[in-house]
C-alpha cells in the first residue's frame, strides 16, 4: 500500500522521538512491502522562529492532503513569554481544530515488564487497561472570550460546548467501549459546572443506543483519586478536554513513565494525527535521553486506525514488548537488572525486532 505521512517534529524532544518513529515506519514499510512517503513541516516554536507563526499555512495544507500525520511535541521556555495567541501550543491546538480532530484516544496499558517501574504498588497497577477518550476541539481550551480585561486586573476563560460537540465525543466513547469491556465512565464536574450537567444528560440519552454498555458517572476529583488507587476498575473514560489532559498525565504513572503513552487524535472518517501524550521535555531535550516508545506506539495506532494495517500495528507493539522483555529501557524507567540505553539505541532495538520477528503475536498476550 502507498501512504503519504506528514511529519511534524516540533520542538525539544519532539525532534528526537519523531526521528525514531519515522525509522520505525520505514522498517514496517520495508518488511511489509509498503511504500510510505514522508513530508516534514514546521509547527510550534520551530515555526515561530523561522516563519513567525506557530502554524504556517503550508503545514496545514500538507496535513490536509496527507493520509496521516505524526507529531512530536511543541513548546519550551524559549517561547514562554510570548502572548497567548503566538505560543507554540497554539500551533498544536490549531492543527487539531483545523483538521476537525475532536476525539483524542489515550490508551493506558501497563506492559507487564514495567509493573515494578511504576511508583505505585504492583498489586494496584496489575490488570489496569483503560482508554481515556478526551474531547479535543472544544471546552476551556477554545472558549471565547479568553482575555485580560480592566487594565489587566481581570481575566476570563470560557468553558463552552454545543450539544452536538458533546454527542459526537460521547458516541465515539460508546463505540470504543463496545469493542472493549463495555464499561463507560463519564467524568465531569456536574456538582458545579453547567457544561458538565449537559454532558451527563447527553451520556444518559446516548446510553439507550448502546444497551450492552454499563455506564457510570464520576466527578473528576474522585476520578483522579480512583485512577491511582483502583485503576483496574476503569475500562473507557470519556471526558472534557482539560480534564482529559490532566487525567492522562496522571494515568501515565501506571505505565512507569509519561514517555510510554501514545495517542490518536481522530475524526469520524479515519483521518488522524498521532501524537505522544508527553511534551517537549526541555529538561532532557538534546541529550538523547528521551524515551521514544510513546511516539513509536503512536505509529502503531496510526497503522491500525488510519491504514487498517492490523498485523503491522501488532508487529510494532510486539517489538516494543520484546525489547522491554529483554530489559532494555531508557533513563525515565527503572528496571531491576535492566540495561539502560539512549533514546536512539532504544529505537534501534525496536527496529531490529521488527525486521527480524518471524511471527506476530497477539498483543493482548503481551501486556500484564
Ligand atoms: N503534545 C505536546 O506537544 C505537548 C504536551 C505536553 C506539554 N507540551 C509542552 O511541552 C513543554 C514542557 O512541558 P512539561 O515539562 O510540563 O511536560 P513534558 O511532558 O514535556 O515533561 C514532563 C516531565 O516528563 C519527562 N518526559 C516527558 N516525555 C518524556 C520522554 N519521552 N522520555 C523521558 N522523559 C519524558 C520530562 O523530562 C519532564 O520531566 C511546555 O511548553 C508544554 O506546553 C507539549
Ligand atoms: C501542549 C498542550 C496544548 C497539550 C494539551 O493540553 O492538549 C498537551 O498537554 C497534550 O496533552 O497534548
Ligand atoms: Mg497534556
């Protein structure tokens, strides 16, 4: 199959992990006789520096013509003092919005080899396998007005949703639940926020379309607690943009590192932007320490969701599992009797596995 992929490496470790992800896609193409072509574009701080905007028009045009997009990360202290509309993060929010990518799927599944890498007790982490379905193009991040007023003495951000924006993300979450363990937890702040009360109404209405799915509602503060005390009690979580952002970084603790979490930002027709959950990590950028596995696992999501390449996706995930089973790990993870490697060495290990594996095991057998 021929596929055209737009690479948006962005800033900081975004450059490093994107390089690793691209090499993995090249290895997959070679092994399965696909032709993947790549086109790299600027976004975020890199785009501000060279083109004066965090989201250049040619980047948007290229993304719209592509079969899939892979993003590294944006942002960093160099651009922290810029006004809100000029910050690197606006580039990322902008491309998600312009592409209509309203659903962000963040699977959190602990590799059994990393059970002891989490600071949580192994008996708490064991058996956790959840999916956060985060609304991505509405809510607090996009509400108008968002401004300083009254000579800078007052500030306002707005949490706004239309019913149809809530309906489409809730539908997506029910569909995800149907192919998983058929349990949906809707997370909100309905004891305070009107938007959350409408969110609950929509979930209650939609559940009649999916009678096989068990539904519960949880307030976000309690959900944050339960995520790290009883993570195995969750299957699919659906939630508002900012709640999903915060809960997913928290949930990464289950896997041992933020550097392990992939994600897919999608819309209904299969178009997708694939992005590790982590940021540009300025504290380790340029040191070849970044864990590339979140970006590499994001390529598996791309292969599966945008290209319907199930076997290829399984192959990437299996390769990661085998490298971890051989006890190779980057500096963000601690593994008893492990072999610490750099980010590029980690990518090379995964590629070696992809190129040499004879059979593809079902990934479900590979996780804890
Ligand atoms: N998707 C994105 O582009 C994205 C996501 C989050 C944050 N950001 C931006 O990144 C910048 C830094 O934000 P932050 O420091 O709060 O969050 P961050 O995710 O960049 O880093 C948080 C911590 O996790 C570590 N970490 C993150 N990814 C890692 C990896 N792959 N391997 C090893 N360690 C890893 C970092 O070293 C740091 O200690 C900010 O400008 C922020 O806006 C961008
Ligand atoms: C950088 C920021 C805008 C972004 C978000 O909150 O969406 C990031 O934290 C993420 O999780 O993808
Ligand atoms: Mg985040």
